[in-house]
């Protein structure tokens, strides 16, 4: 669940992106999994879904490396784009449940970004390095 006000708009990075509506100081909590609002799908639950629901869920979720479950945010967090030098992420001393924070001051209208490689086990699929029908977490 996004913990700061945001809006979805056209992105210079890719398609649509997520943008700050007000200033976000460095260290501010940005996102946290909130059960009942966000949803976690086991690989079996994901496989039981019909197409195109599986493709939609895979595209707008991230895959946990520990158990290959898919995490789908209940809000617009799915529009946060990848950056190799993101302005949001996990602090080095993060504990479960993970809360991502602003890694620097973020201005009004600035796109919020994260490094998919830091948390998504399905990165090869998301970056088009494996076939669209590859299993979750395929390298």
C-alpha cells in the first residue's frame, strides 16, 4: 500500500509512472504490504487463474524469491517504474514486514522509482529476457 499521496501519469521511463503529489523527505515510508488491502497469491493460486488474468497479475505484481508468491498492491503502486538508481527502496537495516522508504528527497511531480532487481524474482521475465510463457522466476 502506498503510504504517500501519488498520481499516475505518462512516464519518460516507460508507459505510465507513479508521481509524488507533495514533497517526500528522505527516509519517509513509501510502501508497505498491508494484508486485506494488498494481496499475496501462491504460485498454485496464480496457475489456477484463467488467461488473461494470469498475465495481468504477473505484469502488475512482483515475485518473492523465497516462495515465488506474487504480491499485488491494492493501489497504484504497480505503476512504479524501474530505475538502476531509484529514489525509493529498502534501508540496509530493513526487517520483515518490509517498508520501502524515500532514498532521497523527492519533489512534487517527481516520478517515484525502484530497482526491480532488489526484490523481484521475475526480473528476467519483466525485462523480456525469457519467453512470455516462462515459469515464475525463470532465469
